């Protein structure tokens, strides 16, 4: 969120379109003069704003002198792989937010417990490991589709493999999880949507 009295919109340095800051990534210079992403929009110094999709970040890196040199009004060093670093930071932020859902008591894990939660609790999202068996995913999807509360508003997340889920949640063999309604779950889903949007353009380009 923007700080008090700060603009809610900024111009993308690549496309020159004015967008809400929620759909942009802010970049700053570190003490060594390297361009680094400021996902939380709190680092000091002049910022350059770029649309939060992988294709636009790649374009910014390719045209670094025009985009970052002009934006920072001087030399700005960009190490190769800027979009990949942004992706890794966004992924880590999402996994940290997922960890908070467990601490907030808004997460249920395990196939049987997830199925029970779908039938009983206000579930706002399902998390499946990317390496989960498809039959288990389909079974839970059918339960969700048959439940009035989740049929229209249950976000399905398949961005992380089981090893990543295990590490984030401090448990072993996490394959399926249900997100219960609450602030921590909504915060996690917001980060998931940001990551999905960022990656969607890379996938569409076949990268």
C-alpha cells in the first residue's frame, strides 16, 4: 500500500502507461549502483516503476540505459536475470505468507482434512503441490464444486512443489491444503495472484 500522501498511480518506465502502484514493481539503486527490486516499496532513494509482468521486466533489462539510466538520471548497473530475481523474490514472499496462514490457524492440510473442511468450513482457496497426483486434485475439485460456499469463489493454487510446501509449513509430505477465510489467507492469495500475473506473460511467450 502507498504511504500517506503518496500517489496511488505511477507511470511505467517501459510502456509509459500510468497504472496503480499495485500493478507495478518499484526498482531502486543499491549502494553499489545496482538496480534491485523493492517489492514492498519501502527502500530509500529514487524509484523507477515497471509493470509487474515478466515480459516488461525483461524489456526493461534489455533497454537498461534508456529505462533505468534515464529513470535514475545516471549510470545504473543491471545484472543479467532481473526478471528471474523478481520471480524468486515474489515466490519467497508468497511462501512466507503461506507460512503465516498456518500460524494464524487458517490452514488445513491433508486430503481427508481438506475434504472435511470443504464440506464444513468457509474455504477461500485450495493449495495443491505442483507434483500432486491428478486424481487427488480432481476429487477435491469435485467436492469444492458441489459445495455452495466454494463453488464460485475458491482460488486453486498450484505454484509450489511438495518440498516447498513442506519447508514453508514446517511439515512433511504436504500435498493438499485448504485456506480458511481470514486476513492471512487473503494476504497469501493476493501474493499468489501477483506471482501468477507476473508469470503468465512468460508462459504465454513460451519462455
